[in-house]
């Protein structure tokens, strides 16, 4: 509706869609509250849209109780007070959400009753195509209540880490994330910054040399295993329900998690340890080296030359009289740099 409305006022990010308003209706209401009244022609001029589109928006606002006919003329509209009209819509939406939540709980109980009766063939659901896989990937994280466990391989199958908005929303809700990252992921420029943001948000991140599969486990009750056919270049996924197979995936995660090396970043996105006298940059270098990155990978992530990385590592070794990097790691741990 009214492409001119959304097209012209791109600076006004719609936020009232949760109350049932589309973009054009929200823009019309925002314009209406700024003046005593508007008719369709005046609103169309204000929003640079067709008068018919403006008339439809005004009629829709009247139906929603957000606008009323002006006493000065039936063709003019005045905005209803936001504290009354919008609040009423919010209450209606909240009640609808409560009813939906109660229905979700009822359906969940029914589903749990059938979950234990699944046959061998029903334990795994097959999802085909990148769009469907991406949708389930998002849905599972949105449904998480307590924790999400994940394997992140270096090559991207469906959703890139920086595009995983469902993860950000889950962390904001208080969901705990434990993520294992394949070491070669840090060959991608900027990946260190992504990992830093995740840890700063409260996620636990560890690094391993290699991961066997792409995996997402939600609340230890359901898992998604992404599948990528190298020969056909097709993408799919397995949705694994409670079963011996899910138990095996959980055991695999727990085993690799124990073996993983924590990525040592503090809440401010910096490698822990500067408090002991190590410059911030050196602490970051040590943290990434501890995670198993090569000198070149460390240089790429921190925007340095490999020679600079090697020079700073050499200076740290000289500082503690270490002949090898293994000795440097020992001194770093003993001195509280890591």
C-alpha cells in the first residue's frame, strides 16, 4: 500500500508494526499527530503519495481507533491521543499473545505425548533447500529457553555468523550459548571482531582444530545437523529429536567442548591479562596464538603485518627469557597474562 509513503520517509523506521499497523498507516499516523487535522489531499502532499493512498490510510486509522473525523468537516481527520489509542492496541496484542502462549503450551504437551512414541523412522526429519534450512535454524534459536550448543565450521553453509540475528535475540533473552569454532574460521578477515562481539555479549567460545559437522542443539532436546553435498552443491539438514542419536550428538559436543581451547576475551572484547602489565595488543596476540592460530592468521585478524606479530612475540619471549613459544605460554599462564 502506498509505495510513495515508505519510499520517501525511509528515515522513519517503522516500529508500530507489532500493533498491527503497516508502514503506510504508521507514517500517516505520525504525520497526523503533528498537526491539528488533515484531509486526504493534505496528507498526500505531506507524505508525497497519491491522495487515494492517503485516503485509504486515514480510513484504516479510523477503523483502528487511531483517528477520528474532525468536527470542522467530515473530510478531515484528527489523531486520537497515542497514550489512549496505542495503549489500547498494545493491551489487545498482549492479550492475543497470552492466548497464543497458552495454546503453545497445550500443543507442546500434546507433542510431548507423541514424542515418546516416535518410531525409528520418525526420530529424524529431513529439511531440504537453503531457505528451509535457514528458517529452521532461526526457529530453533528463537524457541530456545536455556541453552544453545553449536559447531561453527569455517565454510558457510546457510547463515553467516554476522547475519545470525536470532542468536543476538536469544542471548538478549538470557539464553546461554556455548560455541565451538573451527580454527580455520579465523582465516576470514574480520572474524576475530565477530568472536569478540559474541563473547562480549556473554557467549562462551572455544576453538578446536577441526569440526566433523555443522551442529546446533537447543535445550538438549532437539538438534539441527546441516548437510552440504559437495558433488551436487545441494543444502539440507536433519532435525534430530529425543533419541539415542541425539544423545550421541550431545556426547560428541561435550567431548569436543572439553578439548577446546577457550578464546580468552573479556567482557570488554579484549583479551584478558592487560591488568598484569601486558599491552592490550600483545594480550590479543597471545590469546589468538593460544587458540592455535598461525602468525599470518593473527596478523590478518588484528590488521597487522606478520613481521609485526613475530616481532612482538619475540619481545615477549625476551621479556621472560623464553627460548620457545611453549615456554612463553608457560610464563604467560604463570604471570596471569591469560
